[in-house]
């Protein structure tokens, strides 16, 4: 992970960023992949801890599914 404030990036180690972005959108989560092997998170400054916890749960499931294959 790298970032400043709420702007964060995650290096995936594999070129699966666009696939995770598509799956995340289907799950109601908006992310982007500025590079093939990274994800970028840009939550609003008013994001609650509960919303971040929900996002992390969704993201964890997506990463497990995608990186397992």
C-alpha cells in the first residue's frame, strides 16, 4: 500500500487490475486501475469507518477470487 490521506494505491503483483475493477463495479464498489497491476482508492473525505470496513470486506473477497485463478 502507498498513499497520502485517503488516497491510496495497492500494488497487486499481477496484471489483473482491470478485471478487479470490473468485478468491483458489479459488486457496487468504484475503483480504478491506473496501471495494469495496481488499484487506486479515492474515497470521499466524509466516508465513515463502517463504509471503509464494508469496502475492505468486498475488496478482500474480490481479490481472493481473482488472485486464486
